[in-house]
C-alpha cells in the first residue's frame, strides 16, 4: 500500500484497493497515476489489457472527482459493451468507500430509456461505447460539456470497429480544456492520427514496445496438414486438463463448427460470434466466466473487449488475417503478471506468416510436437490423481463406509485402482488407444520457399519411385544411342507403351529408368538380343535413383526434372528407325503429363 500512497493516492480509494488485494502498483500504474493526478498533461499510453491500466487511469480520476457537482466530469470511451461493464464494475470496486461517486455505464443492445433515466439521476463518471453515447447526445439525454477528463480505452479497437466518426463527434462536444488519456495495445497509424488531432503535447508512456506482446506469454506452434488441424486442437485440449481458453477462428462458420465438434467430443465449450443475440451472448459469457465452459470458440470481432482473467491458453485455430490481431488475441492470456500460452495451429503453408508475427512481437514461437495417445492419457490420469489426492475427505461418507468396504473387499489396491481408472477413463483410453502420428516430417516444416522445394522433391521422388533403373552393358564406345535402346525395348518386350524415364549413355554402359507397371522379369525378354555383336544384358540397379558411381562419366541425357521422359511405343520406335535420333527427340520433347493432355 505504501507505494500507492507515494504515488499520491489517499484515504478511501486506498481502502478500496486494499480490499481487492492490490499490494504493489503495476508498472503502468506507477507511470500513469502521477500524471493523471497532476492533471497537467494529456497522455498516450501503450498498454496491453491485463497490465492494470483500468486502475491506472481509474484510481486517480476517481480521487479527483468533485461529488458536490452532479455533472458528468469524466468520460471513458471503450469499444464494447463487455469492456464498458468491466470498467464500470472495477470503478465501483475502487470507489467502494466513496458512496457519493456515481458511475454509469451506457452501451448498445439494451434499453436506452433506462439509461437516460439513470443519467438523469446524476452521473460523475460515464463509461460508454461511442455509438450509444452519440445516440444519447443527439437525444440531449446527456451533456458532456463539463467533462474535464476523457479516457479513450482500447483506442485501436475502437477504430478497428469503425467508431472513428463517432469519436470525432464526441470529442468535439467536450470542452477544449479537457485532458485526454489515450490507451491502446497497439499503435497503428490511425491511432497516431487520432492522438495528433485530439491530444495536446501528450506525454508518452509505454510498458512494452509498440505492438509487442506481454512478457509472460509463451508462444507455441503445431504444424500439421490442414486436414489434421481439428484433431490437433482436440489433442492439445485433452493434453491440458486444466485449460481455460479462448480458441480464435477467422469466420463465424468455423467458430460454430468447431464448438459443435468439441462439444460432441465431450469438451465443455460454446461459440461466440456475431450471429448471437445479446441475450445468447450474455448467456455464453456467463457460463464461460463461471468456468462452466472450459473453452470458448470466438471470432476476433465477437471477442473484442471481452474481458476474462486467468485464461491459461489462447489458441489460434487459424492465424489472423492481420498481424496486429495476433497481438490482441495473445494479449488475452498472461494477464496481471500470470503465465499464459498462446498456441498457433498452422498448416504447412503458414510458416512464413508465423515468422512475420515473430518479427512484430519480437518473440520466437516454439515448435511443439502434436501429443500422441500415450501423452494425452498420461496427462489426464496424472491430473486426475492430483485431484484425488487434493480432495478433502467428507465426514458424511463415513456412514456408507462399511457397505463400500464390503463391496470392494475382494479386490487388491491395484485392482481397485484399475477398476476406478477404467471406469473414469475407459472412453478416453479407447479413443486414444491407437491414434495416428500427426506430426509432419521435418522437411515439410520449412518456410514457404522450403515448402515448395520439399513438395517438388517429394513429387520427384514419387515419380522416380515408380521407375526401376537398369544398367545395360553397351555404351557410347559401342555406338549405342537412346534411340537404339527404345528400338530394342519395343521389339522385344511384349507389353507396349511402357514409360521410360531418363536414359544416360556412358562410355561402356547405359543406364535407363523404366516404369514396368507390374511387368515381371523384364531382363528375361532380352536373352537372345545383341547389339553390334555384343549380347544385350540389362540388370536392375538397386539404388533407388539409379545413381551409381558412373554418374560423373555420363555423357548424355542427364535428366533434370524438367527434361522429357520418353514413351517406348512401337510407332515412335519405328519412326526412330527411319530418321535421326535428334528428329525423334524433337517429336517427343514433352513431359508425360503434357502428352496425356494432347
Ligand atoms: P486491467 O489491465 O485493468 O484489465 O487489469 C487486469 C487485472 O489486474 C484485473 O483483474 C485487476 O483487478 C488486476 N490488477 C490491476 N492492478 C493490480 C495491482 N496493482 N495488483 C494486483 N492486481 C491488479
């Protein structure tokens, strides 16, 4: 408490925060409280939610109120109804021992006439969403002509939500001499512009760097195939039995679908999105706040201003469109100095975006392996064991004790434990008995460029895997050419249209790839074949790529992926007999796919 006193707070306000258990001011409070108490300067404060910023502006403003006057003296603008209500509640708690202070919250989605009546009874601090306040001003239900302090809370969010015009209108209605305190988690250009227009020589205060996340948040990512994102999410949730989280999706359809699937999978969850009525939204929020829901699936828009403490995780089921939104999302965990985890589930193409986020938040994402079945089951069982150990024995159970002893009498301790755990976890153990490993191989986890390269390589590998490589004992020295090879194959192998890959003619031998398409004993078709008096003896090369030590001596047809493969059909071989090889090559210089298209 001493520290708060040193900052200039006194009497009843100190008593109020002592009741809340505040002992030390947070860094933003240390910086902001004296400035607001002095009342000399405007202020731009870069502060995340969860840093204690409500008390930072709220405590000194409450202390400075003149309760003998009934006018609105302090105006606090915030982007959403939830945030308004939260600020209102906080201010009422801080001013618990100042019964004369009147704090009123006004926001859209509720009866405006009741709000008008409340204001008419007298109001010192008005906490409002910009839209509803404009409405009230236009109806002349409120006057803000005597306001001496305006707080713009979550200014970036207010602009994101399209309140720019409303803000201009409201600020123009307040006296020029007012002091303006702007709080924002990020500082995009629009916010800077508002600050330049409406603030006079503001003092700048920051407890973090621009657009940078809280220090207590760890950023982790799972990289999986797009089709495995949901299964990964489920395992991540199942592996953290104490999780209390918001899952962010880009669209409301996703939010609804994922909530439905999770619910079906036995996880207590619901969705928050723009299609809900205010009553449905309140119901979902009430269940989430009271922790009857373990996870809430929400879109960015629906979650704006949503103020929930103690979140253990924020999960990005899709990375947000813009990087700033990531800061907002992850800022919902790791609040008030507590640890939090921000998880991103990304597919193989999103690594580049992840790197860009890292640059903005100046923090590295840690790669995490998707938990396997064993890990999930272990986490659940150990969590259960801890819960059992922590349970207080209930007196009332004593009267059933004898009967229960009798029932379990024939079981050893191990058998009893087995039975209880099987009963409790039977479903889970079955579900995770033999689950697939969802982790991508390392070469598929690279950045975008590397991803494309890996894709190409795996495609090339796939293609070469279909080919068998042979070496044959005739080469350039013997006047052997690729054309001769095609002719010999076509004349001696009964199956026509076999696809031939690369042909590499060396001094004394030749290597070629051929897709046998299940054809057995290929070499046996050449038993009595000779070339220029030499027996023609092909032999299979065991190396997958057919790249032996002769490679450096190759003289022709080293095929890169873009180079042609040839088809050994009879017609083409016949044509080869008639003309020069170069002519034949011209006609066949297409990839198999291009030829198929024709
Ligand atoms: P805010 O950033 O205003 O949303 O505050 C986040 C949370 O921190 C709220 O639950 C506050 O009650 C709590 N809080 C604010 N200031 C302090 C403090 N000095 N000591 C402990 N908790 C605080």
